[in-house]
């Protein structure tokens, strides 16, 4: 069905939807559509919005179907185990399943494809393995492929979910870090993956130099391709960050987004950061032990013969029951 709609960034979507609903301007019965980092929210009028208004086709929303969970047929005792959320990476959906749901994984995948018109492939995530952060996946429905194109903040990334780790849930965190970069900085992403931190910073923050490092050859291949297609001024390095970083220092800023293992490299990283520079350090911490995780990071920095001021600590997301993905901004002194 064709309708007027407002076009807004994904990060502003919920705020705008609530504002439209409160003003009586939200058109119900149609599904909100997403393309890349933009949302299209159906509205009833052009007047009084203060937002870009366009016209496009929308799918009608059944009042009785709120998610794929309403479409899938599994035994009643198993329905509470159906995942309530999953990662949409381009047109590939990646989800985790309880072991009891394995006999029904194809039916679950096909239900997701019927529900999400943009999805073309559904894969089960069997966990990130090894030092190279490679996600083991198994395609259970749709097209038999693991490569896709993902759009984030208007930038386009080739991602292979089987060859390089990528999480769309970290988009807001990447934007938060990028916003702190000042013109003229030298920035190093020690565990760059397919390049979302490095490319976003290079394209939006006018740094002096951006270096992206990764030890995974599959990730580096995609990283180089993404640097080219986004016309980003990023120097790509294949190898171990702790060996390459000393050749680049002293630098203004280092991103250490390897929450399962970054603490191992923190003492060797801080000597390469100039006085007053910043390390964005990530860790997995027990919920309720954020202070202890922060103190652990400061001890590791002292092992590197430096000190640090904690600029901020935030929980990026839940990681597992009782554990959180933690971000710390550390000014090195």
C-alpha cells in the first residue's frame, strides 16, 4: 500500500515514532520499513512534521502477527525458547538457537524469511572461535551463502559472516567513538575486522592518519575491499596488532575492540600512545563488577609503565546471562 512517510536515521527511529504517535500522526496498519541506516515511518499527513516527507510502498501489518514467532510451528513447550532477537547483517539473518530447537531450525529459518522481506539467508551462529574471532555458522534456510553487503551510517561494507566477525549491534558504539576523534589525530584500530571503526573515522572526522590492523587474512581481504569502495584514507596492515603498533607510535588514539582478549595486549599498547592520548578498551565483565573491571584495566596500564585517567565507562550491551560487554575510555598519562 502506498503512503506518505518520514525518512529518519535508524538511531532516531524510536524517538520519532513515539513523537508521531503522541501527535496522532503515525499511520497504523503499515510496517515501518528500513533501508540501510534509514527508516521510513508511515504518517497520515504532511503538515506539522518538521521532517523530510516522501511517498513509498509499505507492507500491511497484520494485528495478529507481531514477529516470526507467530508464523513458526514448533511444539508448544519449545515456543518459550524461540529467540526474541537476532542479528540482521545485510540480507543475512544470524541467530543463536537452543539445542532443543535444532530439529526445527529449518522451520524457524523459513518463518523468518516469510516475516522479514529483506532477508535472503538465515544462518545459525555456533559461536565465535579462535584467536581470529571467526564465527562458525550454518545456513539453515534461504540462499546458501555467507557473504552480503551491510550499510551503516551511509557506508557500505562487504561482510562474510563465516570469515570475519561483524556485529551490527555495535553501530551506535562505533559512532560514539568516532565522534570523539579530533582533526589531525593518528588513530589505530588494532582489531579492525572488515573496517567499520576505521572507515567511519576516516570518512567523517578528518584525522591525520588511520591505521587498521587485523591478523585474520579473510577479514583483511574484506577490509581492503571496503576501504576501496568507500574511498577511505585508511592504511591496512595484516598481522598482529601488538607487533605492528610500535612501528606506528606514538599515536593519539587506539581502539581495542576485542572484548574477549584485549586485556592481554593492554600493557604493550599503552607505551605506543602519546601523553594525553586515548585508548578505547573493551572487556567482558560480570554484571555488578564494573568497578573491578575498571581497576583491572588500570593495573594493566601500570604494568605498561604508564598511568591513566578513566574518562568514561559504559555497558555496551548484555553479553550473556550475568555478563556484560563493557567499554572504557582511558586517557593515557
